[in-house]
């Protein structure tokens, strides 16, 4: 028994006073028992055993359906280390407050000790975390989302190098909710929420907020990126990583199905949300997906948008805040076929298509084991990961950004990522559709000062002889009629094809003030239904809008004061000069 772990668990049990302590081994038997307990407690409803074997439907508290950024804190000793991009609390004050919240909070409850490994077991890139939680829902979700249980404990051995995560549902009161991170001691304290990103501590809390700090200190990168392999008809596979904000289509892109015009091409999913990258001996960046499953947005998922996801959710999956049909199948808006005549909505109420309300919550989710995905990359469990040839940034923006452009070099690419902006989505509480700066799609997830983070990106680029080429895409550009100009989904392969060509030193491009933009005939649009005038609009750059954009980005960078690298200010000036 690991003595450091043992004494921490005892310390937490003394603080939280649970009725019993259970060490989770991650076994099938344990999972069956916990799911049965969740059914008995009314938290889980078993799904139709023919259509969704091993599946469960769950509803959360109606005030606990998304990440809550206003009560998420980064607590290093110095406020400037958290930066203006984070809520900061003095760690001494935060600890005192949390001690009070957690004191006796598990009375009458079971305390689960959940060991987990982020990354392939045995990989030198993997990291161990321990989550202590009073939620069986969290345990069974963690079992899907990470390599959970005894093998993680075995990998830890007697080491004290693990991320400590303490979680309690508390009373699920939004008023006392708090998700606090202590990057200096690799600790997470999460109170008052059972929602994915707030409660499955291996995911955003560890694999991004804490890991980004570890990456800074150890010269690697923890990024909010999918990882996708594209295999040509000749059998060569190129890997790309892509950063988009939450609920902007990462899971769909990660599971892309090439359209008919790309006969013989195969796509391989390595990950849909998080990417850890390190320099390899060959001077490239090598990436692993630290997760073991997918926690995807259900609404909008259909055979048209993501048929791989539609197939993978039929086995051993958990659905949270979708609707439930009378024959005990999950349902959500945007699914293929007609809506059910009668259903139970995400709030537990009887629902019909005439109700005039959404049956599924816009941020309802499926939790699915990665092994269910039929296009899962054979490299998913490879301890060395995969070499990344291109990084793609993307946001949800109606105007400004063209369909795709390539940065001039790594430094300019870092600037392109740092100046990202996107409309907010239902993945976090608050207004939806408001444009905000979201550098590298990391605004809610970077565990330290963004100024220093951009500096780290610049350093990483210099540390490798073959840094990935950097691109920006925008699937969400609208025309004068307000309609999307680009069909998206599988058709995005047409843009990825150009990206791959550019990586190979081919692909016709035009040098513009913002970067390299494809020449009109450089994209394979065969069978896409996109006509010449739409393409023209998609690739156009409005110089006036971009002058304003450069000004806004400059002002945004200034908020990071002395932490902002001079090279980033120089990029703003260079862009302004190119725009004239
Ligand atoms: O809830 S999560 O943070 O895990 C998903 C997301 O918002 O990206
Ligand atoms: Mn995400």
C-alpha cells in the first residue's frame, strides 16, 4: 500500500466523515454493482436492453448541467501566475474555505477512492491521478473516461507523484459550488456539482488545468485538441491536432467520414478533446490522448453529422440529460428520424413534439468507451503516441475568418491561436452566442497566465526541428442571408485535404495579409454542392474587419501586461502593416 496515498485518504476521511470508504478496482463486477446501486437510487434508468445493452439514462439537477466558469478558481500563491484569464483566490484563503465546505460533507455517504491513469498504461507520457468522490455516478463515468482502477494503482506503485482530486456533490447548491485548482501542489478540490467537466476530475481539471502547468515546467504541452489520423489510398497516415472551443464540433471532426470524392481515404480517431504533446527524438511533436472515452454533446449528433458516434453509443454508454423515449431509448434534437410521440424530457417531465420545449438539454452528453468507436486509431494505446504534422485552430465565427488559412511559421501560428475568438455555447453556463476571445480554445482550461502560456508555445516551437504547420479554419461563416456557407461535417475533409497537401509542400495558395489562403481551384469541391460564389465568399478577407480585428487583438494582448511576450506584440504590428 502506497504510504503517501494511504495517509492522504485517511486525512480526507477524517475531514469528510463518510459512512464507509471503498477503494475502486475498476472491475466489471464493481461496475455492475455500482450501476445497480445507481438504478436503485433512481439516478440511473436502464436503457432498452436490445438496442442499448449496458446503457443507462441519467438526469442531473436542473441547475447542474454545464461547467460553471464563474466558480472555477486557479490558486497559485501569486495572483499574476493565474493571470487575467483565470479567477484567482489566495491558496490559504481558498483552503480555509474548502476545509469548511468539505467538513463532514460525506456523512451517511460512501467515499470512493478512484485511481486512474491519464494516457496509455505504461506510457512514459501518462500521469496518475486519484479522485476521491462521494458520487457513484462519477465513479462509473471515470471508468469510461480514464484507465481506472487497479492497473493505475499498480502503475503508481509507491510514488507520491499523483494528482490529488477531492470531489463532493455537497448539496448541489450553485451558491456554494467551487472548483479550485492548486497547480503548485497538483491538487483539485471540487464541491457542489456532479456535472462532467466539474466532477470528472481527470478531464478538464487535471488533463488541462493542472497538466498545462506541468507541461510548462517540464517542456511539453497539454491542449484542448482532438487528434485525427488521415490515411491516404497509398497507405500513408498523417496526424493532425485541432483546437476548437467546447461544443464546436471536435467530436464530429475527430470521427470524420471522408465524402465519396475521397475514395480510398480512411480517417482514424485518436482523441476528441484533449491532447498531450512532447518533442520526440525525431524533432517532431508526438501526441497522446490522455482519455479513455468520449464525453460528447448529444444534440445535433445524427447519421449525417457523425455516423461513427451514432454507432458507438449503442453499447455500455451513459446518457446524461437527453430525453428518454417510451421504449427506453435516448433521444435528442437533431437525431435522425421523427421525434418520439411521447418521451420524458431532460427535466423528467412528460414531453411530446407539441410541448414547444427542447426534450434534451442543449448540453446533454453521452459517455462512451473509446473501444466502441469503430474508427479508433490502432495507435490509441501506443505508449509513444502519434507524430503531429499540423495543428488546426478553429472557432465559431459568422464573419471575419475565412474557411481556412495557413500561418507563415510557428511564431505566426502561435499568434493565430492566441487571437482566436468564438461564440459561446451551452457547454458552460451563461449567455450563448456571445463572441469572446478564446486563445487556443483554452480560455476555460489554461491553469496559468495566458501571457506565459503563449511564451511557452514559442519556446516549444524552438525546441523541435520540425514543428507542425499551423492552420486556422472556420466552418461557421455565414452569407448575407445568415445561412452557413460551408456544409461542414464529412465535407470538412476537403479542407483537411488541402492542409495535408500544404504539409507535403504542395497545395496552391495565395499569400494574403493574414496568411496563406487556398487558391479557388486548390480545394477538391467535387460533389460538395458549394458553388463558385459561395467559395469566393468563404475565402474572402474583409480588410476593414481585419483592421478592427488586429486592433481588438492588440488591446486584448495588452491586458496581459509584462507577461505577454514581445514577439506577440510584434505579430500584431506586422499584421497591421500587412493590412496597410
Ligand atoms: O464538461 S466538459 O468540460 O468535460 C466538456 C467541455 O465543455 O468541453
Ligand atoms: Mn472540451
